[in-house]
C-alpha cells in the first residue's frame, strides 16, 4: 500500500474521533456564568483529549512522512493505534460524567497507556522496514519521550488509586511534554520535504 493511503485513512479516523468528542459536549443548563462554570470540568476533559488526539495526529504525520514504505505489519500496527485512539471519546465521556471518579479515570489512564504503547510499536515497525540508518530512525534518535511516556502513565495510574485528580495532573503533564516540538524531528521532516520537492 502507498503510505499516502495509510496517512489519509488515519487522518479520516482521527477527524471522526474529534467530531464524536465535540458532539458529546452539551450546552449549559442555564444561560448564566454559573451555568458555564458547571461545565468547566467537561470542557477540560474535552480539551485534554483533544490535545492528545492533536499530538498523535501531528507526530503520526511526521513519522509517516519520514517513512519510505509500508507493509502488512505496519498496516496492522497502525490499526492497533487507531483502535486505542478511537476509545478516547468513550473514556473521556465516562470520566466526565462520573465527576472524575476513580475507576473512569483509571480506565482513561489505561487508554492513554495502551495508545502510547501502540504508537511505539508502530514506530518500531516503520523503523524495521526502513532500517536503522533511515531518516525516521535518525530523527527519532533515542526517543526518550516515547520510552518515558508509558512509565509516566503507569505512575499516573498508580496515583489515581490514591486520588483521581493526581492521575489527571500526571496525564496533563505528559500532554504538555509532548506539546513541546521536537526540533530534531522537524529538521528531518523539512529536509525530506525539500529533497522530495527537488526530485519533482
């Protein structure tokens, strides 16, 4: 399969995920600032999940752009990632509707952990297909974010058992870490784009 088809399909799924999440938002019960204040937790959980989907979309785009080819194992690894991301609307809604109770927050953290593991697997499959001397492997480098994130999610899941808000705080910190752009990856993506443009 052409990697552009894989990326287009993934973009479509991620767009649907965001659409489902935004459709879950409800207007305040009262047209007052008090009514707005009542839905602030809902807006926060939506924002957190939206940021996570945005992070995955951005990094997935960079990763596929640097990949030279895709194969069957990559297709399944990509579907594996999309499966866990597709659960975001469900876990986000349950967490919000429960008022950030322990079990829903735990499930949300497990969802984040599984998505991070799935992303790492996809990354490894792409590197295996391209070779350790390929552009993606060089751009990723030691990938400390990708390796550290599952451990931090586990810490957040553990803290959720103590206090759900502690877990939410940890999950938010991971999102903030990923929001910081990786200049090394961006450099390789820009160089790959320039090479492609010159070839055309």
